[in-house]
C-alpha cells in the first residue's frame, strides 16, 4: 500500500515537473534572417559623431559598450564589455573590469587601450559628439588605463547620470587600431566592433545587412544568422512592406498610427502581435519668453491653463500617450510625481471649465480684443495635425494663431535662432533613462532644446543639484520639487505628455524587448526566430 | 548648316552655366544650412556650444566665404570633374552620381519606351478615325492618365498589389546587369504609372501631327496610286509625324525627371531622385548642385540633338 | 483696317465651320449649341468646369461646415450627417472638398494667369522685336526649363516657406517659360504674314501692330494653354504636398487631403476617394475643354478641309 502511494506520488511529481518544464521557456532556435527597415538612409556611420536614430539602427548590433540595457530585462543596466565595476566612496572614480578574450571582428584582441581611445575621442573638446560627448563631457575629467583589462573614469563631480550615459548605445566602444587607420568611423569599412553581428553590406539608399559574429564573446549568441534592413523612406511603402510580410517588425520612428495598425491587423491578423509602447519622447509646446506676447508670464500661464492635454493625446496620438506628466512613472519610477497629484494640477485637471475661464480672463486683461500670433510647426510626421488642434484650443481663449509650416530643416534653423513666437509642437526624445534629462535639455538656462530662451535660476539650481546628488532618495526629492515648480510656473514649454505609438512584431520574432529609450533596442543580441 | 551647328553649340554652354548659377542661388536662399541642421536637430549641447559648433562646421565646409567665391570654387572643380564631397555622406559626390545616375536613367528610358509603345498607336488610331467614337475613346483614356497626380497612381498601385494580390515588388534594388528579372520586377510598376501619365500629350501630339500630314499632297497621291490604306498611313504619314514627337519628348524630359523623384520614393529605388530630395532636406549643396547639373546636362543634350536633327532635315538650314 | 481674325471668322462662317451670326442672348446659346455639336467631348469638359466654378463661387452656401472645424469624431464613414465622412482630425470631408474647389481654382487660376500671361507677353514681345533681346530672353527661358519642374518648385517652396501665395508664386514661375516658348513660336509665324508686313509698310507703330494683329491671333493658343495648365498646376500642387512642401496642410487643398488620405487608405478610404475624384474630374474636364478648343482653332486640324 505504501509502495504504491510512493510510486503514485513520484509519478505525480514527475508529471508535474515535466508539465511545468514544458510551460517554461521555449528553447531558442538558431538560424534565420530578421528583416526590418530603416526609415532613412544613415549616410555617415560614425556612431560617436552622428545623432539620428537611423544611424543607430544601422550599427547597434555591431558594437558593444562598457555597459548596456539587459536584453532580457531592459529596465536594468548590466555589464557588456565590463564584467564588473566599482565606485569610489566619493562617487567620483569608476573602475571597470573588462572581459578577457574578446576579439574585434577583424580578429585583433580587445583591451583597455581601445576603451581609452574611444573615450578620449568622445571627450576631446574639438570633437563634435552631440550624443555621447554632450552627455559625458560635463561629467568626465579623464579616462585612464590601469592595466590591459581595467579602465578608470575620473569624474569632475559625483554625477548621478553617469552610469545611464555610459550604458547608452551612443557610447559604444570602437577599436583603437581602426580609429588610427581611418581617422573616423564614417565609412562602412571602418565598422569593426565586438558586437554579436558583423557589418556585412551597406547598399546606400537600399539595404543594410549584418551577419552573425561566430566569435562573439558570449558563447551561444547570437541566435540569428543575420539581420537585414531595407531603407524605406515613404510611409505608404513601409506600410505595404509590413502588410506583405516583407518586414518582421516595426520599432522605429515614427511609430504606426492607429489606422495603420488596424490595416495591418486586417492584412496579417494572427501572424503579428501589435502593441502599444512608449518611445520615451516628450511632446512640448514652446513659447518664446523674450518676445511679446509670451514675454508676459500671464500669457504663458493662460496657454498652460487652456491646453487640453487629454484631448491632444486622445485625438492626435489616438490615445497612445500619457498626458500632463513631466516625468513618466513607467519610465523613471518614483522619480516621477504621482499621477494622481499631477492630474489635479491646474492646466491638467478635467473638466477644464474653470481653467479655460481663468485663461480667458488673463488674455483679456492684456489683450481685450484677443491677440494674433504666428504658430510655427515643422511639417513632419503627425505634427501638423497636432498643431491644428492646439490652435483650435487656443482660439477658445482669444489667442488666434495662424499656422506657419516649415520644412523640417528650415524649422530647426528657425527654432535655434529664436525666430519664432510660438512652436505648436516639437517632440524631444530622451537619450538615456535618467530622470534629469528633461530638465537639462529643455528647461535649464542655455539648454540645447530651450528654444524659448527661458531662464529661471531656481530651475538651474535644482537641475544642478539633481545632477550631482549621489543619494537616490535625496535625488528623488529634488526632482519632485522641480516637477512641482515647473508644472505650476509659467514656463517656456508646456508639457502635453509623453508619446507612445503602435508597433508590431511578427509572431515568429521571439525575445525582442524594447528598451526605455528609442536608441537602445536594436542590437538583436538575444532575439531568435521561431518556425 | 555649319553656322547653325556652331550657334547651337555655342549656346549650350552658357545655358548650362546659367542653370547651375540658378540652382546655386536658389539653394542659398533656402533657409537653414547643414551646420544649423546638424547642431540644432539634436538640440543636446548648450546654446553657447551650439554657436561654436555651427561656426566650426561652416569653416570646415567653406560656407563662410562669400557666395560668389563659393560658386567659382565649385565651378573650377566641376570643370575638372570634381564635384566635391557630400555633406551627408562624406564621400565624393562623383561616386554618388556614378551609382545613382544609371538607375534613374534606366527608369526614364523604360518609361519613355513604354509610353511610346502605348501612346503612338493610340494617336494614330485617333487621327485616322478622327471624330469617331474611337477617337473619343482614345482621348478620354489618355486624358484620364493625366488627371491623377502620379504619386497617387503610384501609391494606388502599391496598395492594390498588396491588398488584392498579396504581392509586393522587391524592395531591394538589383542592377539590370546583375539580374534582369529582379531589376524589372521592381521597375515595371513605376514605369507603368509614369508612362500612363505622360502618354496623354504624346498621343495628342501624334494625333495632331498625323492629321496635318494626312492632308498633304503626297499622301493624297499615294492614296490615288491605290496603295493600301495601311501603307499610306504608316509609311508616309507616321514617318513624318514622328519628328515633332521626338522633339516633344526632349522638351518634356524635364517633367519626366521630376516625376521620377516621386516614383523612386514610393517604390524604394535608390536613384538620383531620392538622393536629390535627401540632399535638399539636409542642404547638402554639393550633391544638389551636381545632381541638378547632370539633369540639366542630359536635358540640354537631348534638346541639342533634336535641334541639330531639325536643322539637318530642314532644307533651308541644311543648305544655307 | 480689318484684322485677320475678323476676316478668318467671316470666311469660316461662310464655309459653315463657325456658327452663323445671330444676335444677343440667343446668339450665345446658338454658339454654345454649335460648340457642343462640334466638340461633344469639349462640351462635357465645359460642363465640368462650370460645375467647378459654381462650387467655388457658392462654397459658403454649399459647404455645411468650415474647412478647418475639427469638432467632430475622427474617421467617420460617409453618412447622412457627413456625406463624405470625416478625416483624421474630425473635419467634414465634404466641406473641405467644397472649400477645396475654391482654393484649387484660386491657386490654379491665379498662378496660371500670372505665369501664362507673363510668359505670353514676354514671348510675343521678344519674338516681335527679335535680335539681342530675343536671343537673351530665350537663353533665360532655356535655363529655367533646364531644371526639372518639380525640383524647381521644391526649392522655391523651401526657400519661400509654405503658404498659399507662395505656392501660387512658385507655380507661376514654373509655367512662365513654357508659355514664353510656345507663344513665341506662334508670334514668330504671325510676324511673317502679309498683314503684318502691310501694316508696317503703312507706317503703323510696333505696339499698334502687336496689339491689333499679333495678340488677337495668339488668343486661341493662349486659351488652350490656360485651361490645360490650370489642370497641371493643381496636379503639381498635389505632388508638392506629397513631398511636404505644398500649401499649408490645414488649408483644404485637394492635394494635401490626398496625401493625408494615403496614411489611412484601408480604414478611411473616403479620405482619398473624394478628393481624388475631385482632382481627377477637374483635371479631366479642363483637359477635355482645352483639347476641344485646340481642335477648333488650330486650322490644321479641321476635318473636312482638303
């Protein structure tokens, strides 16, 4: 009797175990080429010097960084070329211990000298590096080689965003001997990295191909034989390729609109997984603070109160976005003000009757007959639609805007020079997942995207403190204070919200995770294709 | 004749120069330059650094020199076959031209051939059966080709292929010499879209030329001699009608090149059109300058050839 | 001094290829009927063009809403309330198409009027006076024509910025050289006729000759160019919209609506269908009309003359 009990229990256990085993991870399959597309021709391939996403798409899998976002769990930053790291007690010295036995794609051995060469280049004051360089230059004093497999970064002050910056896909490590040979990394021939894929072919305007790096330093990876990106610049063509199954995923800029997602669903139904995701991009409405009418804080306040963020997200982003928040809790966790608090603030709260009435009053106080302004917008993506809705909202409070559309480049020229009164909409994509980015880029005095030329010493002071605060809890407090201040002040840029979009993956694509920024998730290191 | 040829050749060069000056000036009038784009588009550096970087880029590229100096420098180099370096691709513009020019020319050539094959017989029918229902039908069909903007036709074709036939033309360009089949599979669709569009004026012109010629004496004589109607039409009338049609194509070539820009974008063909649009967006002056120069050169060469042909055929000029 | 047109018309009447002289309103109807009989396709074209003009003039009465009112639900299919559906911002497509008639007509007519008229005058005057002025102006025309039109328009729009007036300006510049060249060759052929020689011999001033003899005889060509190029202008504006450089997108330009509609072809096909229909019908009608007028007035094409 007992024997049969033990036997049946054992059988039960075995069945249970094997069942759970089957329900657990599928075994990754080797082989296959992943097809997708790049929305623009990258042109120049220097990962340290260029800034568009199209360049990152072309090169991501070729290189490795010291650190990167974990392909299995992109909210974490883990070591890539650096096996481990230590920080000095004053948080000003970071020591990275590098992997051994790593080879470049041309067979040369990787060592700390390559890391020093890379970061010396990026940090060189005469070298223009709008992504990696602009992040690291204010923070890093020097990079030194300790020994062949150890590198040390000396910071100017205990910089909180340092790790996020080093983990960025823009701060990848290049080979010293390649930099010496070619001088820069612009050419296809110079694309020698340590990443999971080798740069196989670049047919300008047509296609970019990667092939598997058989000597990749993580044994067993990558699973794919290669990655192929078609260069498709027209939206109808991109959509047609998706519907015909010629591309396997859409994870680039701009995201699909809901109508396109619906069409795709009709065309391919069960074969694809369509989902909504954040692109870590903030939707801003700018006012020039040194020119009438918006040099008057009352007018800025009026705009702040009148803009219906929820309507903007619902109609122009088709619901794919988070209205009002200056920091998105889903991206930066506790650093963001709780949404409950944000949604009660004037300007954001619904219904808007009180706020609109107050806004009208403020406008009438200074312009009893209303005011006419010229509203700039770049004719890109969905910007025009957004701009039209923003102007319709402002018309309710007596601000009559005429839309002035600019061709993309001309628009940036105008913004940079300050030749505008009002920018109806301009997005800013975050490069790292660090909460301080928004403030350093948009609201600080003289910041790169502070088109409205706003200057508020309190904001500068808080931003500076947040940058240098090593203690995480104290840092959170600083950013909370900053958000509260900016959301209630009459700032240069009204936050309409954080932008999301629709994307799709062919169901055969497995283990593709989106990272917190739009720049960090195209290495395809651990992605595989099912049958 | 010699004087005629000499005059035509002499006029060729200043016209080409004039076109290059015109586009040079136009591009400088367009707001924003590559320096501002590169720096402001990322918007990450502080504004003080931005100003410095813009000046630095402009110095590197020689954009701070007076415009006249820039033009003369460009001209000097261009005459030696050096079109400079592309701002967006940092490689010689001549390389870009060598890559892209044959592709666009292939598309243009195919479009013209298909358009002629389709349009000329239609024009003949329309002329021979003037004012009958056949004539009306031809005119309606060909005018409807003109009635839709080509980008629309192109997008419709792409959409229709995917929606109803689950078929998408190849997205990767393969040169004709590498694989004629793959090449044509991609190029056939923009060719059809554009050929349909430009066939209307060709049909119309063929028709009017034929109508004029048909009335002439020698045609009546041929008819009187009892030659088969078809021989009359095709051998005598058509032959003499073709010349103005060919002139017309040379003249219309300009419009064709513009339409190619749009077709290349829709059908993902990496030709001069897409290179041009990208170059204009990024204010890549050397590339724009060179591509326009080549397009103008092609257009003027065709016209020169046609002019010379006319001169040779017109006895008043040939024997002057 | 009888002018050549009057003489020609008289001869035509006698030969039965122009309507007989009938006075007043009855005369107009008679002429129209004659035209319809002679050129049925042209008559159809004419009707379409008339419908277009009427829509443009009576737009405020015909359109149920404003062209920029974004007050409604997005992407509504055609229904009783919105016979042509709504677009991506919730605007009534019918209203935008109707207002678009006014915009397209305005852009088309004004740009063509400027471009063709300027080009015509330029071509005629320089052809008449000949010499260095003629040679130089022909070079200028050649230079402008050497640039592909779309590229020229693109650069102009990028340089000037997007606005309806700038579109008109860019289109006018596009059309001027063609008109100059065409009308120049017509003017050249007229210059050689006996009438003009006689007039000069009689001592008429150059300008008098131009106005009384040359211009009236170029009228037919001018009208044909005019109608046909309005269609071309509308189509070019649509192409510019596709490239992002047409009229500002909140304006109800048919081309802009077409471009926006390509983003939602399956889910909201009405966004493309109705503006597309509007453009095609308009261009179609204009071309038919222009074709018919050309047929009528080009002496070489009259059937029946042996």
